[in-house]
């Protein structure tokens, strides 16, 4: 599984001027400006979600994933030099499984 490369950004909120746009939605765009996703504000009649917050989380997820991978690699290296197995710590096993899931390797 591959992910969209580069930095993602958000645009919005939409103004609700389109036939299928109730307003309040945020577009997630790649570095070329193409929309790769949308965080929807009104998900059902009278039901709303935090579109801006969801879009921000989505847009920062590649950086967050990279930071988690870097942290695990660094900690593994440091603890290995001290003779400590990273696998002994349940939190790191959990973090590894979440990283694996994000990479499409469940």
C-alpha cells in the first residue's frame, strides 16, 4: 500500500453553493493542489462532524506516521545499545502494530 507523497494541506470550509455541498466541508489536497479527500461537516440530516479537525488530522497524518516510525527506530537503537529488548514493552508493540496498520500491513 502506498500513500500520497508530500505534504497535504486543507482548504475550506466550503460555502454550500453546490448541489451536493451543504457547506462546512474541507478538502484535503496534495502538494500539486489535487483533492485527495474531503472531510464532511454535515453527514446526515441534522448530524454534523468536526470537519476542520478531521481534515487537519488527515493532512498531518503522513508527518505523524513518519514521526512515530522515527521514534520507534531511535528508541530501538538506544535500548538495543543498553541490552534492552523493545519488544518487552507493551506500548511499543502497540505502536508498531498501529504503524503496521497505517502502512496497510495488518
